């Protein structure tokens, strides 16, 4: 287990370094970032001042090294739009995005796991078909379109829920559904196939032959084993959700990191965009690292491979 | 008597592989529905100049926001109504199919070339090559697609070509993952050893022994990636950093209609439903191909 952890950890760190380097390079595609930072009507002298101020007159590798060294200490530079440290602005919005992601994940689990289990217990019946339909539609409908439909139906026609902002818990319901629905097909399919596989195994037959109750066999014996791969999928899905929350946050005007990212991209706030891309990537790296460890812990066969 | 019995035995015919395939295809409901819808949308895109009733770019401000035909005041002149600039909605919808399909297929080709190359060499050579490719895949997976695509398109400017390249360079991960595991399974199969033994070059083994045998999986991934690329293009265009106006991208149409959706919900539901239908049909076909080409007894 120790050797496995070490291996995974070094891979995670290597990925983190590469991603940070890529992020840094990517945002220099625009050509000269000094021009973007100085604004449209800046004189050449002003651009030079900005260039020197942000250290853009040095070699790109030195720029990266400086940026990375500061980023490690949690210093991501100053946003030219807010005129404040990037980390302060992001810090204030991170909680909202995490809340949204958490709610979306809970919604996805509550919908997908029971449906997956039911579909596996009664394969090829109407329950299975309903579950399949939900997952097929979830894969086909773009999340922004689904979000807009939710706004029209529950916000405008029925007037049940607020449709924009993030001031109360009720504001999070619709966006969480819109974001979470997107993750349900994958979770449902994996739960269903895992359950089907486990239910056909010998130890379930043994448990039934011993005369255990149906519910005990189903939940204590079958679900606990079928759910292992689902847990690691959840970690990955949560990582995707933080990236995908950009679209949902924009539609529902939720002041989270995603909306901030979208706005920062629109106003070419480079230090901000850089920090957000890095943050979301790092989150994914950390999540997959822990889900790998969890998997190896739960299933000893993985450690050896 | 004996002769007659033998004659009867001779008449029993086993279905040829082609017949089995045809029979499986026709009896697979999902595949057939997906194929029919997709063919309809494809024909619509192909014949756009012939079948669209109006010029999709022609603005007529005196005819803004006409309701579709199912409203009391709808007219057959504009069956799906007009948008806020008075452009015929049906014509824009028809031309929009061209953009979605074009971007989807082109981005899939680019990502396919990258992903197949990485996946096949990782699966075939294993060892260090595999470790390196796995590392590249992990790195790519940890970068948020929407965020990175948005940032890059915003920085270098949105155009059809830019979007195709950005998407193509970003979404090769599934190709690489699936091709890697499929190739790994083939690596130690006898006919690959046989090819090696008679002195085939690595390139030849990869092209003539490995590739044909991973083709099934390849087609499945390719269809799913077309759908993926179309969805991403729609999201980027919806956010205003994809296909630029006045091009009739479905994502852009939803974005432009957003202002008016409270009073005229059809303005976003029409492109949204058509977009969902397209993705649905592609996914159904992909799943269908997987079932149909799966070995006997597995589905």
C-alpha cells in the first residue's frame, strides 16, 4: 500500500506541474499579454510600464518559475480588473461553487443509485426502461438548455423557485438539478452494471441459500460491493462538475468560481483565468488521487497491478 | 427414403455473417430509430439550400418575432416563426444542422488521429511508452475542457476553424483510453505473434493486424465523440465564445433567444429540442453499433 501511494503521489505531482506549465503557456497564445493588460487605448509607453510591472519583459521560463513559486505560497498575483489579489476574490467565491457542486452531487446520487439498483433487480421491465430513458435523455440534452427549461417551467410558469442569484438555499435547487442531472447517466449505468454482476455471483446465491432476507442480501451483500467503483466515479464526476459549473453558474447568475471564470475570460483578466484553470485542475488531480487510494484500499487486487 | 433425408439436410442453410449482421441491425430498435433521425438531419443539412424556404441571413425588421404555426397567429410563410431580427427560424434551423455536423465530424477526425495514435502505441508497446501516454492522458483529463476551450477561443478569436481545432485538440482522451485497452488485449493474441514471426514490420502489424480488429470499438468511440464535440460547440456558442453571429449555430440561436424566452419559449425550445434530438440519435447509433458488433451472447 505504501509503495502504491508513493507511485500515485509522484504521478499526481508530475501531472500538477505539467498542467500548471500548460495553463501558463496557453494563456500566452493571445500574443502579447501586456497589451491585453494595459487596455485598448494604452500608449506604447504605458504598455512598457505594464510589461515591466508584471515582469513580462523577462524570459518565459523565468516568468513561469516566478509565477509557480508564488502560486505555491498561495499568491496568484493581482487581478487588473478588481485591482485586488486574485486569491482573495476566488476565496470569497469558492464556497458557493463547492455548495453548488455538493448539492448537485447529492441530487445525482439520490436519483441515480436507487434507479440503478431498481433497474438491476428488475432488468428488462418498465423500471429498467424508465431508468434507461432518463439516462439517455441526460446524455443528449445540453446542460445549458436543460437549465433554461428549468427556469421557464419552475421559475416563470409555476413560480416555485427563484431563478437567479445565490442568496438563499432555494436559489441552489434548480442549478443543482441542472448540474447534477448531467452526472446521473454515468452513475446510473455503473450502479446497474455493478449490481447485475454482483447479483449473479456465487456469494449472493450462498447468502440467499442460507435463507437471509431479500433486503439484507440486496443492501448488505450486493450493494456494498457494487458501489465501490461508483465511489471513485463520484470523485471524478465532482471534478467535472466544478469545471461544468461554469455554464450553469452563468445561466443562473450564481456568483461562484465558474461565473467568475466566464467573466474573467470575457474581460481578459489573465491572472484570474490562470488561477481558476489551475485551481479546477488541481482539484481534479487531488480528487482522482484520493479516489485511486480509496479504490486500492477497498480492493486489494488494484494495489499489486 | 435415405436419399430424400439427405436432400432435406442439404436444404438447411446457416445464415452468413452478413445476414446475421443485417438481422441484428434491423431488430435493434435503438439503432434503427437513431439511424433514421440522423439520416433525416443529415439530408436536411445536405439539401439546406434546396429545402429552406428563405435565406437564413435575410433580415426583415418589419416581420420580427412572428410566432410559429401552432400559435393562432402563425403563418405558413414562416412555419417556425422568425427571430428578433426577422430572420426565418426554419431556414436558420436547417442551416444550423450544417454547422453542428461539420464541427462534430471535423473535431472527431482531429481528435481521432491524436487519440488513436497515442492509444495504439501505448497498448502495443506497453512499458515506458504506455507509462508516458497514460501520463499524457491523465494530464489532459485534469484540465477542464469548457474552461480551457473558452479561454483559448476568447484569446485567439472565435471562428469555425479555431473551434474545430480547439475541440479536436482537447477531446482525444476517450479515443486514447479505449484504443489503448483494445490494443492491449490484442497484443498477445496468436495472429499478432504469427505476423511478428514471419517478419512483418511494426507499422504493418499495427495497420493490418491490430487496426482492423479494433475497428468496432473505434466506430463506437467516433460516434460518441461527434456528439461530444457538437455539445461542446453548442455550449461555447451559447456562451458567446464559439461560432460568431450571424452564423446560425443552434447554440448561438438559443443564446440569442434567451432574452425573449420568457414570452416566447419556442425561440429556445426549437433549437434546443433539435440539438438534443441530434445528440440522441448519434448516441443511440453508437450504442447500437456496440451491441450489434458485440460477439455472440454479449450485449
